[in-house]
C-alpha cells in the first residue's frame, strides 16, 4: 500500500505542472500508432477516457488529416465539353476530374491553350457556376485524386497523383471555407527498397497534419522519409525532416 501511495503521489506531482493525457486511451488512435517520444506532436484534439496508462504531453495545436472517400457525383456530363473521368461532391462543391475534349477533327479544345492543356480539376458550386479551374497537367496521363480531411473538419486536402510511364509527384489542392485553392506540387516520388526502378505513388505514403497555421506533409516510405513539405503563408516548400 505504501509503495502504491508513493507511485500515485509521483503521478499527481507530474500532472499538476503539465497538461497531460493518458497514452493508451486516446479515442480513435491505436496505441501502436503513437511514438515513444515524450512529446507526441501528431495528436489532434481528442476526448480521453481515464485509465491506468503511461502519461504523455498533449499538443493541442496539432490536427491530423485522414484519408476519406467523398460521395460520387452522378449526373449526365454528355452535354459538357469536358470529359469527366472522376466526379465527387464535397461540402456543396462539385469536383470534376478530366480534360476538355478535342474536336471531331482532332483539334485542340478552345478551352485549352499551347501552355495550358491536359487533365485538370474543374469545380462547380451548387448553382452550377464554375468557381475554380486548375491549370492543365500537360502530358500527364495520370490524374488520380486522393482525399484527406482534418480531424476538426475545417480543411480538406486533395492530392492528385501525376505520371505517365512512371509516377512523378502529386499536385495539391486545399478546400477551406467552401473555397478551393491549388497550393503547389509534391515534386517527389518514392521507390521500392527492393527494386530501385519500381516507383511508388506518393499519394499512398503521405501523412498530413496541421501544426498551428502550417500544413506539414511527411512520408512513411524509407526512400523519402528524410523529406517533408510545409505549406505556410501561401507557399509550399520542400525541407529536410
């Protein structure tokens, strides 16, 4: 009993000077997903259940993004000059991924130009007004969107995988306050440790979190684990990790 009382006293003393949460009971996060660092920066706002546990510091300024699958937009696109390959509804926005059709004679669409053609994202509001159109991705055959939403539901990030014979990165869109922005390019592509020539889609190994007002992109693939991208003050930059 005396030993137990000493242990409880130590825990109470530590907790009195720190904002702590129990490690094993963070709702929605598996224990195996949490590192052994004393400060766990990737933990977002969460409810906690009290239980005997190892105690860790809480970083309430960090919000994690998680992959999600938005509702598919089903409608007749045949009347449009835009060839729709994928379509989704997100927060009242209609997101169409595709390209402008050439004419029957193979001429370039009047919506394209010599420097702006290829697959792109076109976004409509609920009134079917175009509110956003991205720059064409030129000779990229691949334009495959992957969606991430923040745990506080305030932001959505779309990573669109690019490539042709091989992958060459992902272009990044941000949805915030029902507005969509193109924020830059993750100009990086991981490769297999077993086969250097075998490239891996960067969208399949990307982790995203928001720390205060900065979006941070890191990668859980050994070949690029020392690289990160940060988006702050309107700029997406590559940095060492």
